[in-house]
């Protein structure tokens, strides 16, 4: 198979984006949040956990800790008890408490709307930072989770496994104003059709544009 030119790949990417928009016009972040603080906490808890489970845990957590200062005041045992069902709860609690302390010291208890500042906090990588920027601050970011990484490789929009390299490949193919919604739509498609173990290629409307399609 001949190597695809960047011009051709960008044209195919634009078509993929348009088709995703037709099928998932209302795609959005499935985590429930009311402000940047709540989205930060929910996104940290969502690692190795379903968003559905996180949404069941956060109401009690936010009742006990409605802001960064209140979160920092929680003890390890209390916080771990509130988030236990999300898995890896000790590590998550440790990161949340450390980040809350740093937020109070360096950012007056506010979630910064800046990528470098966010990734400088314990437990926050580029994916989490981009989720916060895009959904809480409307700042373009391209978060790469397992769904987005998998679909990007199957669609041959990237050849990389490393999420950061995938992120930069996608940023090079799609305009910045499309990144946030594209992420939501790729996740929706990954959950509904292009699943990890058994992608439903015959039912996939992206099949004509997907080199990995079995149809």
C-alpha cells in the first residue's frame, strides 16, 4: 500500500470528522461536573474506572469537599472511603490531596487554565489536562484515551502507541477548533461501534475511509 501524503490524510481526516459530526452531533463529556474543580477531580477518578461509576461517587464526595480547600482538609482515610469504588483509590487519594495542597500554595485554590500548570500537578498528565482545558475552559485540547488511540490507529491517522505522539499527530491533521468535539465523538464511536475486541465494521459509516475496515 503506497504511503499516504499529508494532504490526502488531512482530506480524509476532514471527511471522518464530518461523518462523526453527523452521527454524534451532541457528543459531550460523560462526566458530571459543574465547575473546573469538579471536572479535575472526576477526571482523576476516571482513570481505570468507568465514567458511570465516577458519576455515582462524586455527589457524596463533592458534598464533603465542595472546593479545593475542603478537599485538602480531608484526611487520607476519609477521602479513600469516599472514592474506594473507583479503584486504585489509595493512589488517587494521594494524588488528589497532594495536588490540592499545591493548588492552594501556587494557584490560590483555583484550577489553572494552562496546560503546563496543570501537568505540573500530581496525578495530572496531558490527557487529563486537555479534558479540563477543553470542557471547563473551552480551550482547545486533544485528550488521547484508549478509545481515541485505538480509533486513530485503525483509521491510520497515526502509527504511534504513545498517547502524546498520537495527540500531536491528530493536532497536525485537524484544526484546533475541532479538537474537543472530535475527542468526544471518537470516544462515542469507540464505545458504540469500533470496540476494542470486536469492531462492528459492517455497521460502521467510517468503513469507506478506514484502511483497517474488514468490509
